[in-house]
C-alpha cells in the first residue's frame, strides 16, 4: 500500500492536477485522504471513465462493473474516508497498469 502522500499524488495525477512540489499544492492534494468533498469527485470520475462503481457496505467495499465479480475488495466499509481513499488508490493503481 502506498503512503498517504504517494496515494494523494497518484489521485492528483489521475484527476489531471499538476503535481508540482510546492507546499500549497501538497497541502491541497492532502485533502483527498481527509475530505469527502475532495474524494467523491474521484469516485465519480472513475465511474464515468470506466463504468466501474464503488459498492460500499457497512463492513466492506469493492469495485464492480456490470454485475461481474468484484475487482478489489476492502474491509472496513464506508464509514471511514480512509477506507474509501484506499479503495480509490488501489483502483487507480490497477487502472494505470491496464492503460499503459
């Protein structure tokens, strides 16, 4: 698993944010791992680009497409922004390997 900083940078690149190394920029993208307002647009973009949806329940979350078997499964559920953040980071890592 990537560190929080690495994961936030990965998300920023996916969202087509420039990844400059300024203090203000690092502070801004750090919100991906702490704010639903920053994280949910990423989930939406993933859905629009790939047609995968993030299914989240109380004790688990996973990526699903067209009723297929789950792509990735994460325990911890939807009640914690960090669990959804981890699911997003894992998905983007997988997505990047598929689109090289």
